[in-house]
């Protein structure tokens, strides 16, 4: 009996996990949490349309850890779609003053991208 082998479609890319970190200003923690308790529906729609799934943000002291899974095939284009969205720009204008990027972040980063060193399903 021959066992069928799974062959991925050439245009289908595997999901990629992303983790990033940033500080939140102590005086802004409650406001930051309140905004994220009621994220604007337009923001959520743009994330979904840009192939972002399973997005979470965790808080410990003054550190925010963000995690999401990307299910698309053109990450750069999808990130540009998010960045060019007027409602997202409005959201970011509110969020950015509450945040304090890490000094060790990479060039061009706001949230510092993290290296995945372990994963198990």
C-alpha cells in the first residue's frame, strides 16, 4: 500500500511566529490596558486582512511582549498595508507616546524583534 505524501502548494507559505518587546511608560499602563480591552474594530479587521492571527500582548512590570502568527505569503506588503491604514495610524498616534522603545532594538524597529530560541507544538 502506497502512502500519499503531503506536498505544499508552491504559493502557500508556512505560518511564521513573531515575538517583540517594548516598554510601556509607568504612568500610561492603565490607559494602555484600557485601550487594548476595547481595540477598535477597524484595527482588528486590518490585522486579519493582513494575515495576522493569534495576536497577544502580555504585560510584566513595564515590559510589553507581543506575539502573533503570520499566515500570508508577502510579509513586507502586508506590513505596509497595516502601516498605510489611516485608522491604524490614528491608533498608533495614541499608543506611541505610551511606549518607550528599547535602546537595543534594531534599526527601523519600534517594537524590538525577538529571536525565537525554542518552540514545541
